[in-house]
C-alpha cells in the first residue's frame, strides 16, 4: 500500500514544474561581490590585469603606476586585443565582439584546430584556466603574458627577464585588484600582526587600543570581535605572534611588555627595572618606554624587546620577573642612546638592532656571546632607524629610517649598502619594510607630507635588479606605516591613518589570493528579524532629581561680591592704645557693663603694676600652714625651701 502511495505521489508531482514548492534563497554570485570591493583605480594599480580602460586616470588623485608600467600599458594598448585577454586573470565578463577571425567569444568552445592549431595545442598543455578561450599568440606576445593559478607564481625564465625591459610588473603577481578596510581605530594604526595560518589579524594604534579580527567569524561588516587596552595612556608600538600562534606579544610605550593568549586574555606582564640603578645589566627589566619587540621565529618561549633606555633584552615568557640576557649596544660616546628597533633573523640565530645614533649593530647568538656586536655599521643612517628585516637566506638586510631612505645591505659585506632608495617620506617610528612570499620583491610605505598631493603610497622594489617596480596609492590622506605580504593568503596588509582616523587595508585578487578576505567578503551579514528587536531600557538616574542634587556653586556669586566696592570693603585697622582682654577700643571695653565697672572702680587692673615674685610669695605662709594638695604627700621628706633674695634689696644695699 505504501508503494502505491509513493507511485501516486511521484506521478502527481511530475505534472508540476521543478520550481514548485519551497523556493531556495537567491544566492549572490561571487563575481558581483568581488566587483563591489574592486579598487577605484584597480585598472591602474593591478599590473597583472591590464584591459582596454588602462589609460583612465586614478579616481583618488595619486599615482599608482611607475614609469615602466605606463610604457608597458601603452604597448599593450597598441597590441592585439587577444594578448590583453591572454594576460588578464579577470577578463571582462561581458566582452564586446570584435571583427577578428582569430578570436571566438563565448560558448561553445572552438575546436583546437580552428585557431592556428599548432600554437593553440601547445598552450593547452600548459593548463590555461577560465573562459573565454584565448586566441593564439605569438612567441613574443607569450613572453609578456602570464599563467593563472594561486598561490605562488611560477619561476620566471631568464629569457623573459632579459627581454622585459621595463615590463617587469607583469612577472610579479601582485594582488592589487580588490581592497577591503578593517576599521575601528580613531588614530593611526602603528602595529600589525597576522598569524601564520592567516585566520586572525591584530592591529594596534596610537589610540592606546588593540583590535582583534577573525576572518573565519567575520562577515562583510568587517568588525573586530575584541578590543584591548594593554596599558592606559600608552601607544601601541609592536605586536608579534608566537611561532605556534597561541600567544602574542604586545609592546607599548610603557616599560613593561605584556603577553596575551589567542583570545585576548592576559597571561602576564614583564617586570619593570629600578630606574635608580646606573648599570642596566643589574636591573631586572627595562626602566623606560619600549620601542619594539619580536617573538623568536623558532622558539615559543623566547622574545626580544628594545627600549629607550638603550638596551635590548631577551626574555623567557615563563618567567616574568627577570630577563635572560641584557644587550648593551656599542656607543661612540658614553651615555644612554635609545634602541629604536630590533629584529630576529629567519632562524633566530642573529639579532639586529637600530640605534638612535643611526648605527646598525648585529649580534650572533653563540656560546659565550656578550654585548659586543659582531657587525657594527657606524653610520648606517643619518636619523633614527624605524625598521629592520632579514631575508630568509640570511644574505640581505633591509633598513628603513626617518631620513626618508630605504637601504639594502649585503650581510657578507656591510661596509656600504648595495642600494639606497630615497625620497620615501617617513614620519612614524613604526614604519617597516617587508618581503614578498617568494622574496623577489620587498615593499615599504610612505607618509603624507603637508604640501604633498600623492597621499600614502606602497612602494614595491625588485630584489634582483634593485629597482622600483610599482607605486600603489593606498590612501589620499593617511600615511602608510606597517605593511606585510602574507605567504599563505597571498594578500597584502597595509595600515594607514593620521591624527583623526586609522584602518588596515587588505589588498587581494580573487584569482590569486586564498581565504582571508575572500571568506569574510562573501559572507553577508545576517538580516535582522522580528525576534532581534530589543526595547531600549529607560534608565532613571536618582541623582538627577532635585532632591539629590548638590548645592549650586557659589563661585559666580563670590566673584560678583568681590567686584562690589561696598561688599568687598576692607575692615578698618584696629585702633592703637589701651584696651582690655586683647580688644582695643576707645571705651576700654567692648561691653557697657565693663565700662561702668571700670568707671566705678570695681574693676582694677593692678596686675601690670605688681611684681610677680611678691604676688607669689604673699601666699607662702598660707601654703605652709594649710597644705591642701601636693605639700601633705611630701611633708616628711621635702626639704625646706630656700627662696632667693630679692634683687631690689641687693640694689638698695
């Protein structure tokens, strides 16, 4: 019977359309979501996605292309349109058909032999991705193109490097087409840390707060899930994750660094040293504000901090009472020079410190090592150093300074820098420099100057050729301070801000990047329902009632009285002359009765005319005959008193 009912139901259901019944919710395509986050100047800033609109100017009013990029785009504009589609990972979703017999647009896909079969078959073996099927290209045009497929670009052939004069931007797959902003800070964001998995982001600001973001739990509103204030009234200088990403280090302007767990709970605070001890090696901790700090890249129990007291210290996170090692830099003159920044190398075997006198000093961690540096560059920069970065192979050191320069050093020959990049404004002590995941590029940010019209820029440099690859505009008003290129996400993080606002810009490309920003952008915020309605409670403050109010201030009333010449009249000075009881007056008394008694002779003031000795001795006979208080207790043992003779009697004789 049940089988018959099922057959009847299936037969009846067949007469209705497939869309009958419960309708599924409309799903917004990912393409439209990513189009909403495309940069206004994505055509200009994305070197890997040139198209027909490549000649348009930027909407933000600052340059986002280098001179070599402009010439490269001009050559693409005059070339075959098929080459532009070939090199674009984001082709136009609605391309216009053009009178070209070699290009077939839209499905169905053309056969292999329809478009110069030999060349097209070779491209098919390389694994081309995404519609429409590109047309055949020549060998020269193929050198300018690039393959698609995250997360890392394939190695570049030497032939391409030799032939691409000024066209190097196409080789580096920089994710710049889309952009989102993590907001929440009210001042410049001076510290940034992304964990190794790329799921959580930390941002610290001059507004004394640290915000924590989680890509897995964050929706398109891009709100932080926790806000911390590590040290009240102190700016955030540095944030650093541990190698296992279960804890992070927070360095503020105070003398004590803090350790937090992954969820933002405080695990401990390092001790502060005694500021009255002259020798810094005898103090248990830093005595003045910290400048920088970094977790050991391999050991999860070791961190490094630098301070304005002129020392670097290595700490054990399991012991917050004292440091493991104190490093005092080598100075030309005795005194205390601040250490402005510090850094570990990739293996954690060397420490680099930027000293306030402009010198760069490097210590190798080996048995019996001390404060004497192994490498000392006396005049590395002419101003304070704000950032140091080792390459993973341990051959290159990058340094960023207040003197508006970025220097590339060869650790095997530190006498002179390999290259100096100038005209990079820097107004923040936390401006850093970072490498790309494959370390073919390195990047840094610039600050906004008063009369500048370019805004904050992110500059990319080629490590092999030591030349500028691209300048990307990030903010027209805010300076770019911290930057990093995450290797797993293939996304670029850049913090910007000024005195009034701050944020973290995340640059990505849907075709090149993974997870991270792609996850939270595609997750729409939940719509409010009737069940979400919450009545706002009315709070009655009892102290606002007249009964509980404090008495009004009498300050204005007192000021008004002081301005009145009658009410603020100074009392008259007491009269000089005879008086009574400390009150001087013409009546010799303040009361009428006193005056009458004095005039009647009942009150006689004879004490001023009497001899005090005689006044006491006239009671001596009475005290001897009738002792009442002290004398009876000492009657038998008390010696007979002998009084001195009067001076007046001696004078008479």
